[in-house]
C-alpha cells in the first residue's frame, strides 16, 4: 500500500535512500500488486454504496517485483533526473537479510471487480498528490 500522506511506505523509503545516494537491495524474485490507498478507499465506498457483499480483491492493475516497483517509482518521480536508479539492486530474496518473510507471489487479481487504474497511473497521481517531502528534513536543510 502507498498513499500521499504516508511517510513510511516503500516508495518514500526507496526515494529517500536514492536521494542520499544509498544502495537499496530489493527482491527481484518476489511479486506483488501495489495498491494506491485513495483508489482502494474510493472503490470500496462505491462497492458499499452498491450493496455488494462477499470477499473482494481490489488492487491497481500491474504485477511487479519489488525491484521493478522501485524502478517504476523512481522513474515517475518529479526528481527522477536526480536519482541514480543504478543504486536499486535486484537480488534473490534468499540472499537478502530481511526482517519479514515475503511470499514469492502476493499478487491479487480481481476478475469481477477489475475497477482500479494501472499502477503507472496510480504512481503518476501519487506524485501529484504527495503531501510528505521526498527528502528527509535533515537532507533538505543541508
């Protein structure tokens, strides 16, 4: 999940690391479908208004690896020309020391409710609606 008011999501953490010229090592063999929170909320409300029932999977369209997600976010960011995407290192999950287990595929797909936009569209709107600084405060004070 990523939203324009959340400082602790993967996109912001990735961009802040790149802004500091830090390497980030992320799995290129773990796949998911990132979800833009405003899209999820709006469509959930629509389903509630329509009186829909049952389990519904809602996510933006586009399965990516964590490494691909980092590259997409960096390339669509307003500061993309200042970010060195070669610092995004895709690696096998088994070689990365992570605190959490990540399933090989945590992608969701909805055949019945395929209503959310593409991941690229969500990221473009995310950067227009972003309410937190991409760079850490201490970095902008330098």
